[in-house]
C-alpha cells in the first residue's frame, strides 16, 4: 500500500511589518503568532498521474510542482494531493504560506529527504519574500519576532521565538463581505506605499522588544494585550494611503473601536484583514467575549488557542 503523508499546519496572526522594501539595508521584518485553528491539512501520496482535490486544490498542485522542481528537477514525480481543510484564503491568516509549506514539507517526508530550515523550505515554494512570520511559525509555532532580511537573504532573520501561555485565547472575528488584499493588488499596493518613517520603525521595535516580548515571556496578559493593540494600530497607519486608516475598512475600524470600548484591550487586524482578533486571558473570558462581539454586529467568531509546536507531520 502506498504511504500517505498528512501535514497539519497552524494559522498565523500578523501584527504588522516594521518597514517596507529597502534599496539598501534591511527590508520588512515584523511580529506575529501561530494559532491552533483554523488548520490547513493536506495529504500527499505518490501517483501515476497528477491529481488534486479539496479547497485550493489548484494552488496546492502548483506549490507541489514548484517544490519538486526545487527538490528533484530531473524527475517527473506525479502526486495525488488532497487538501482536507484550509482557512478561507486572503483572510489575514497566512493560508497561502501554510498550504505551500505543508505541501513542501509533506513531499520531503514522502520521499524520506532531510528536513529543511525555514529559508530553504520557503524558497522552494516561493514564499517568505516579505514576511517571515508564517515560515518560522510553520516550523516552530509560538510568538515570532523577525527583524527583516538583508539583500542577499531569502528570508528575514528570526530574532526571537517565545512559547505563548497555553491558556490564553484569541477570538477570530470576520465580518461578511470583507476581504484582504492579495496577488497583483497586494503587489501594486506595496509599490505605491510611501516608505515607513524611521521613527515609526523604531517605535515598533521598542514596543516589540521592551513590552510585547517580555510580557509574553512573563505571562503578563494585560501588558501584552495593550501593547499588541498599540503595535497593530501604529503598523497599520503605514498602510493608510491604501486602506484609508490603520484598518482595512470603516466597518473593521468601527468594530475594533467598539470592542475596545467594551474593555477588550488586545484588539487588532491581522495582516491586510479582514480578520479582526481579540485576545482573551482564558477560555471562560473568550466564551464571554463571543457573545459581546456577536451583539455588536453580524459576524463569524471562532475561538483559537496558541500553537507552540508548529506543523505536525504523520505518515500513515
């Protein structure tokens, strides 16, 4: 019987970039964390002909061919790929990167090849060109602080990784008919964005290194939540010429403000959105916050926990 490799990858929140592309020096950098749900789950096995099924099946197939071209360019090695689960793409949860890395990691497991570090794995499927949070999160889980990449590097530098308190929770809130930028629209947006002022980058670094990372390491929920909101609002302001404010839409900005007015400190937008996150100190508080959020507006709410392990790989 042909073996099947099953890869389960986490989602990720992205709290914001430090800077944009630089002609000289370090580009990008940023802060984010991985979550136990929603998951990306793929199954791969060798086959006589290429086949893919499930959500994002076409993208999965394209990622597999990219990876094989990187790992074994001289071989025609068809695969059968099943995407069992995947979050909604372009929702701010890093779905594309997690799918790509899951495919690449699964192929290496299927072929009994050695594991790769984040930079090599990401390069094999063309990911990590701006943010390295999803790449390091896929391998290690936890809170990821990456300070950006120099011109000769393919992936940003991992400065610190911290295991998040297991009992903390995150509400993922999605408004109907909202979507984040992706593809050509995202590329065009980055070309048109003005540079991040150096003083803003310095403020973001200070917030991360002096407030957010120590609070996470020490389990100080209140300090972490407040600093995360401040970081996200400041990082989001660098996209105001595209979004109109620190947030992707007036509806998202209103929801963030309303949640803050209810006393929920750690609220923000993940990446381009449209996912809004709200931090809770434990499961009981998270369940209470679900009702509050749904009383504010029509929305979909899911409770997630930190993922401190990264992706899981199983051969069956």
